[in-house]
C-alpha cells in the first residue's frame, strides 16, 4: 500500500507531533496555511503553545475579528489515515469564500508541509483532500496561489488540476475545478 495522507482538525492531543513539526519548520516563513499570524508571536512548541494555537484556529475560523476574515476551516496534514498516532506533517487552511485580498493573492487553500516530509507526495494528496473538502461545501472551483519562485508548489498545483490564470503581486494564481477531486 502506498503512502497515506489525511487532513485532521487541530487537536491538543497531538501536541507533541505538532511541536516537532513547528521545530522542523524552523520559523514561520514557510508555514503557509497555518494561521500563525493570528497569534501574538510565533507558535511556541509546547503543550500550552499548541493549546493557544488550537484556540486561535477555532476562534478565527468563524469570527471576523478585524473585518478581514472569512469563514474557514483549518486542518493539520498527517501521514496516515487520520488516526491518533499519525505524525503531523503540515497545515492546510480552506477559506470558504474569497474577499478582495484572497481573490488577488491568498486563494481558497493555503498549505505547507514540514521540510523533513517533503517530496513524498503529501502536499499533492493534501491539496486533493482540500479540494474535495471544498466541493463538500458547495464550492465549484478553488483558487490556489503560490509564490512565483516556488517551483515545487507550482508543480503540486498543476499536477492537482490547477489551471494558471495569471500572476499578480508575485503570486501565480491557479483555479482547480472541485468536481471529481481525488486524493491520489
């Protein structure tokens, strides 16, 4: 059987694996889809830090605290079937609607896989699962963006059915139809 990838809700019960992932990233520069900018500082890789992070994802998923947020769902990417012993490998953030900024740069889906778990297909499978989750919300197509110089993410999006619309503000903007999304 091939490698598996799942999307699970953030959960403090997984704090040790989450903390290892945070340390693996080595900073917030590549933590796309994490929502870390809603915290007071970088995520702290402790149980209390994980609890603060989980609380933030629950609050900001529904509350428009400053007039810039849209309804959304945060997920952690794991390396199995979503069971309690799966290793946390990354983040995926699914925005249910687009505001002006998300339409220009952010998109419906933001994601990141920790450095030590890259090049194993997890990003591709997580993106497909995110597209499937969007379809479950009635979204017909999702906008996914990546930095102009991020060749790996560009390949992931294109392999996932992304059709390039254009480049804006240093971001490539791709649309993926939600019908028939598969997790690979």
